[in-house]
C-alpha cells in the first residue's frame, strides 16, 4: 500500500479531473460491490444489522424518545455513551499518523491510510449517534451558521460540531487526495497533504478534548466537573485506536491479502503497552480522589463502583471493564504473552471492550445518578437503543471495510488509470 | 449464463432486495413526516419572526390544536413589561408539603396527563438537613409529617443560567423581565440543557403529551403553556401568560398556606421586596454561581 512511489512521477497527466474524477467514483462504487463470497457475506450481515437499526430509528422518530429507557433523570444514555467512545476511536487513529509523519516510521507510513480511514468511519458513527439522540433531528438545520442560530462560542456543543466535522473533512481530504492521485497515476504533491496531516494530529487531540469539555464544564454534576476527564479521554483514545488498528491490520493481511509490514503492528503494540497503563493510572487517581474525600460529591462514584442505597446497576459493568483492562495491561507486558500474536489480539479485544464500557456507560450514566437533586433513578438501555447502537456500529464497520478495500485496490495498483504502466 | 451476467444478475437482485428492505425499514418514519408541515419545518426562530409571521404562527398553532386535539384555544404572545423584573420567594416555615402548587401547575400548563408531569417537585426534607440526599419526592402520607419540612423546587430563573449557555441553537434564553424561556419550535431536543441544569428544572417530551380536549387550558402563550410538541424540552416560565398580564402564577394562587410570594423586584412596595428586605433569604446551590431569582426563607 505504498503511497508515494518514485516511479509514479514519470506518468503524464492527460485527462481533466472532470473526466477522471467521475471515473474514479465509479471505480470506487464498483470495488465496493465486488468481492469474494466472504466479502459478500460480511457486507450482507452488516447491512442487515444496519437495517435493523434504521427500522428502530424510524420507530423512535414516529413514537418519540419514549422508546428509549432514558428519563428526565438520566437524560443521556447508550447513544451518548457510544458517541463519546466513538470520538475517542476517531482520535486514537492518530497513533498511526504520529509515528508515520512525525517519526518518519517507514513501515507505519505504508499503512497509515488505514488509520485515517478509521478516523472517517468513527466520525460517521459519532455523528449518527448524535443524530439518533436528538429529539428533533428534522431541526438539525437550526445549527447551520447563517441559516439557523449557531450558539458559538458559548455552547461547547457548537465547538464539538466544528471540530468533529473539521476532522472528518481533513481526513476525507487526505485520504481522498492520496487514493485519487494514485488512481490517475499522478505523483503526490506534498503541499497538498503534508500540512493537512500535521493539522490532523492537533485536530485529533482537539476533538476528544472538546468532547470532554462538554461534560467537565457542567458545574452541576461533580462526577464530570473534574479536570482529569479530558486527559483520561485522550489516554483511553490512545488505547482504543491502536487496539482496533492492530486487529484491523491483522484482518486486512489475512482476509484481503494485502502486505502489512510487521513493523507497523509492532509500533502500535508498543504504544498500546504504555497507554493501557496510563489509562489505568488515571482511573486510579480518579478513584482515590473520589473515595478518600467522600461526601455527597462522591455519590456518583459510589453508585458506579459499589452501588448506592441498594441500587447497583452499573457495578457489574464497571468491574468487568476494570478486569478487562487489567488483563490486557498484564498480557501486553508479560514476556510469555506480549510477543504472541494471539495474546496481543486478545489483549486488544479486552481493552477495546473495557474502554467502551468505562468511557461509555461508566462515564456518562453515573453523571446522572444520583441526579442533581440527589434522586437515584437507574437506567438500563432499551431494546430500541441496543438495536440502534448495533445498527450504527454495523454501518461504521461497513464504511471502514469498503474504504479500506478501495484504498487497497487503488494503492496497490489493482485499479487505476495508470495501473498497467506500473505493473 | 456466463460468469459476468450471472454476477450482474445476483448483484442486481441483491441491490433491489437491499433497496426494498431499506424502504421497509424506514416505513414508520412516514408517521413523523405526516405530522410535519413545510411551514413548521421552515419556521424561523421566535426572535426573528416579524409581527406578521408571528401572527401566522400563533393562528396556525391554534388551528393545529383544534385539528389534532379537538380543543379551541387561543395562543398569545405576551411580551415583558418594561420596569418589571420578576422574583419569587418561598416560606419554608409555612409550606406544608400539600403539593397543591404542583397540581395547579399540572393543569395550568397543559402537562402530560399520563406522567402527571409538573414543573414543581416538592421535596420532603429531613429536619436538621439541607442536603437533598436525605430528601424524597414520592412521599405518600399525611402532611406535614413529624420531623420533616418541605421544599418545593421549580425553575429558579437563574440570572447566569447554565442551561442558556449550553444550548447549541439559542432555543432558550433569558427575557428582559428575567424569565428563562424556550422556543419549543426551535429546540432540537439534544437535552444538553437538561444535563446542565443544577436543579432538575427541565423536562423533555419523551412522547407526544397526552391530554383530553376538555382538560386543555385554552388560555395559552407561545413561550409558555401551549401544548408542547414531542421531542423538545420544556420548563417553568413563571406562568408568563398570566404574570405579564398582572396575575399571579398558578402555583402562587393555589398555595393554601401563603408560603409563596411572587412579584416585581423593582417595585419597592411589593411583597417580594418586603421579604427580601426583612427575611434572611437564601438560594439553592449558591456556590455554583447561577444567581437564581427564586429565594427561600424560614420565618
């Protein structure tokens, strides 16, 4: 998947983009719908799950948000939990970009586009979760500056809209430019993507910081009103990003038969080995502060970890998360396991799920329990919420699969206008 | 069949099936779009409506209420009165926890009947504590109970309201007379305000409010008690459709103990001013810096 091979520079540019760009899109479309029986089965399965989600959303629109189990006490639930986690996944993809471009890691440079495509898919997932959480998505246009009333800079949510969409556009540009240039057989012009790559590194940090600020800025909820949330978000983003990418790179190598250098996977594993421990350390700092101080401000933490007044809905969730993260952390340092592919992949899956719980349900829901007036109302997601959640993730994985497939085809020269000359 | 045409046929079949499945999955959405007219969809923010546009919107809401709910109502747009700043005080020594205020709010403001919604919740507090951790709202016994006192909580109409700051579309704001209002036709239903409010003063319409035609209070305001659409946030508005016409809020009128004192903070002869000048008043969660306009005091 090398991107800027020197031999490309000899190719002449002939047709105008007006001709080649539609041909490029058509080729992308064809690649998306053509593949092995396994690919068809995979995409059909994902589409089926996504359609279950679409149907759940249509019903939720017709009946109202009453189909969720959210209440005025717990007014954000599984959707916003997944949104928060998804932003972390999108930001975590930068853990391929930094080694590739800041440390000039050649192996990582070969496959860095996988990280950028993950960022795109993850942002689509995030935006979908926000939209399904809205009571009136038909009024989304009220947020468009100029048309509606965009409450910037006061509302942190407007900042989030800017950084998430900005991050999406930057990554669409970088990946789109690379794949299209290769498709038409033109050499890459560094000034058309290198500045964007560097911006994307800073931007990746910003998306998760702003998402943390959504919570930390609320003085009414002590569980969130805590400066450690933003650093924790970044740390756990750098857990989920590499964890997902390690598994994805193995899958791409095995299933798509594309050359993935070991060096890239090794670097990601080294990063993960450190970030899982940083994440656990920040968690421990948080837990100590909450429990040693005690008092009413620690009520949410009590509810989360131990249960409060006989209510303990989140206790199994959070201890599962901690157990998974601890297992992963140990597997990644033990000499007997840390270099064994099976164990590393297991560690990735463990910590991915662990952070999904910890940062999702474990971070969003306790902010509401007890409520600002100290009422204890518990929350368990409804079937509608689970269907929608599964549907959105299926859509995201579908976008990721198809985009990686397109990138693989074009960048290895299997599709493209200049492809015959390269091979 | 050749390999190519067979593949194309399978792909075409797959695509058709996919499209049909998608259409089928989206089908329930029709119920949502049926209820939404183009006028409603394109309606501007309340503060951007010209007098003629606003007039049209008010009449349309009246027609919609008649068509969809079978109730004749009049929807007005009462504006703040210059020289009036509303404030509210509540005497905790005399409040007996009867919840007549919450009930009056329920009827005045056309709340959802199935959830017995109200903007007011009355906390039964433990003698000797101001901590809501030891309070309950769902008490079901004769009041006042021994060892308890009662604290009704509704929107405090904060001067530095976190809910207003966080709204991404300016669907909620503070009016010149101090009342924090919501444009129900502009709210996108993200519920960020609900997360931001330290007093649990906001409510979300999880479904279409249920209310019998004959029970609908026909005296309505655009920014206050008209029947709210599904999927938007609502809150106490100091009954602005009454108070801006010189009447008391429904809760103050209903209170049998005289615990509630409402009025114009700028009027030196008003009862609210007398309370603020002569009683040791306090506000809820003062440390958060929200500067509420709703005061509590003990006699």
